[in-house]
C-alpha cells in the first residue's frame, strides 16, 4: 500500500508497577499514526505520559495492551527489534545517558558497529553526521568535557549516522541554549525537508510551530490534535493542561482584541511583523487617498 | 559602600592540566554580586558558566585568581568548606535525579540532620523550606518521592538545599525540563525567596524568558570570560551585544527588534508580554 503509515499506535495502554500492589496507569487507549515524512510534535505536562509514549515508538517499552507498528513490524516481536531501531532512532533529554565512548568519533562509531556498517563506510558516515550537527571540530575530543548542548549534538549525530527513517526526540533540546536549540531545530528542519519523519516531544511551545501536526497528551490520553495554529488558538484549554502558547500568540491575541483586523493566529515574530506591516500599510494608503 | 557578597577576580580554570586533553574552561573571569541581587549568568554552551558556578560552593577551587564569598577567601588552604556549603546552596541541573530518600520529608531533612541540629529545628527547617517552595508540609511530607511529578521533584530538591538556610542560592538551569505551569510556579517561588528572605540568587539559564522575568542583572559569558553585564533592559536593547555573543533573546524582544529593523519606532526594552503588546499597539491604526 502506498499510504501505509510509518508508525501506527493502536489502543496502547501502559502502566508502571509502583510496588507489588499498586500500579501507575500512564497511558490509556492511545491511538494515532504517523505518515512517512511527517513532522509531529507531542506536548503534555510533566507526568502526562508523553515520554513513555515516545519510548514505545521503537520498542524500548512494549505496550501492555494494544500494539505499536513500525512499518509492518510489531514492536512486541523481539526478533525484529534491530530492524525497528534501525528505522526509528531515539534522542533523549540527557545526552549523558546516551554517550558511551571516550572520544566523540568512537561514540558515533559504536552505533554503526552495532548495526554492522562496514569499516570503510563508517568514516564518511561519521563525517556526514558531525557536519550535520556542526560538531566536526570536536571529532577527537572526549565527550565528557563538552557542554550539555554540544553533547546533545554528538548524541544526535550518533543517531543520524545510522541513517534512520524516523527520528524521535524526547525533549532533546531542553538542555540547549537558544542558539544550540536553533541549530538543532534547523537540523531537524533540514532532515524533514529531505524526507525524514520527525517526532519531537517538547515543552517549548515555539518549537511546536515547526511541526505539521501537534498531539497534546494529558492524563495518559490524547487531549487535542491539530495544526500548531489550531492548537494555539485554544489558549485556555492549553493552560488548563499546564501548557502554554508562544509569547507571540499571546501578543497576537491581545492586539486582535483591540484591533479586530489583527490576525489572532499569528504565532511567531515574523508573523507579528507582517501583520503590523499589513495594517500600517493599509492605513498609509488610506491617509494618502 | 556595599561590600559585594560574592566577588570573582581573574579566575582561571583548566581541566586535565598538563595532559594532551588539557582544556581551558575559564580564562580570567571577573564578577561582583551584591547581597540581595538576582543575577543571571548567560552565554553560549561551553562558555564556562557551569565551571564558574561550581567554584561558588567549593566543587572546584580557584587555580589562579580569587573567589571571595561572604568574607571567605576560597583560595585559602584552610578554608572551612562545610561552612561555605551551608552559606551557598547549589542546585544542580536536574536536581530531582539526586533525591534518594523514600519520603519527601526525609529527603529535605537530610542536610539539616547531617548538620546535627536538634530534631525540633530540623523539623522547623523542613517545614519552612517546603512552604517556601509551595509544598504543603502536612500533605506532602510523607509522600513517596518517586511518585511525584517532575515539577514536584524539583521543588523537593530545591527545598532540600533551602533547608540548609543558605545566604546565596546558586541554580543551574532551574526550570529546564519543566512544563510551562511548573516553570512559572518555580520562578515565582525563587522570586519570593529573594524578596521575602533576602536570599541572593545566582542562576545560569538558557531560557531568556526566564532571565527577563527574574534577573536584576545579567552577566554574559563567552569563551571562558565575562564579556559584559547590565540590566536585562540594557542587554536586550543592545543588538550588537546580542549578535556578537550569540545571546538568545526573549521572543518579545526578537519581535520588537524585527519591528525596529523595519523602521518602526518601538522601545526594544519592553520585554514583558503586556508591555510589548502595548508597544506594538501604538503602531497600529485606531
């Protein structure tokens, strides 16, 4: 089938055992699918279950109830786990948990060795991956002396080198400065343009803008789905779910209340500027005539 | 004249000195912080901010240069590190990873308990610290730490440091990884600690919205040095500093700067959402 989704999450439930008696229900009957080439943002408050959800996407966790399919492979089929992980690469919040080697280059090679990439191909892949994240000059440095942001870029390079079809980022930018974050977002955008499927779990509302589709998780269920613009119009609902909208959306709303022709759905600086230009331009035309 | 509570003079630090992996993290930092201030330290990843603040409670000691904190000279070999660590509470990145007791109250009590304070005072301190961070004492003290949300865990970690009654609170990325509501709450608590208890706050942050909200003053670091300092308004209205040192700016400031570039007369220092909205409103027709 041509339109077979890359990822299918079907009626998935998951809970953690607290002790022999109690369990903590984290996800309840969650269903959605992700098409090849899509850019999806998953947002939700702390403890909403979004991290658990991301770990279900490449078989780190296996659903208690329901199933997760990567292409046509079930993540519960442990014989397929290598193929699943080759297709869906994960980048975590704390790069320290993801970095294993004592030299950046070796760290990236580690993943490649695991999936059996021939030695003569490794060099090109490492070069390409480090270039993609702007860390080429750190190739021979020990990762533990890098800053958090630099480590995260190394971790992303480690995954990119394996050339997955889909990248899942679990709050991967939350430790980065705004330029580091912009760099990573630019990397994600470029990968997306080249056809990579991207799923990002984030707390940063201005990262959500980049996505084609936003899935809002609350109390282990899907609470909202829509384009970033649609989602950000529902400010009160988001706030009741401990979330927020970008400052620019807030400004747009205030301005729209006072000047009704101001587009209330503007959500980034560029859109605010172009609204101001549009309205002041109209005004100038009027005053001329 | 007000003596600074913390001063750093020509501080340098080299990691793995005299090895092939030698890496100079600090190249002569100077800084003066007055009691009662909230100071943000910002800068690009790898600029040395974390290395710098690890000097403030004796995790690193000055290799060359000086650090003076509340009259204590950190270069002195006979430094009372215990006393230093009581005066300076350092909250690491993701401090919730360091909770180790089963119950919230026990975790917060650990520090004061180790100070060998009378039990009654330990209890008082735990209660005070919990209330300061917005964890109701009676309701939360016997909760299991692992069953808390990320935001709550971070509050417990902060309370654990506050229970030592530090004069200076040093925070490394206090809200990274928190959802927007928990972030706002925690920032309000930090502000309250400063305003009501007079605690000097020094924090490292990448989140410029947070810097704009909290900081009285900002130090900008680049390449192991402090390159400039000023109020948020001074820093955020200066496009040269922002560009040269690759400082992120709050979204509101970015919007105002873009409008300014387009030739609109806006005050780029109006970085609160309401103020920025008012600034932009002035441009629009009636």
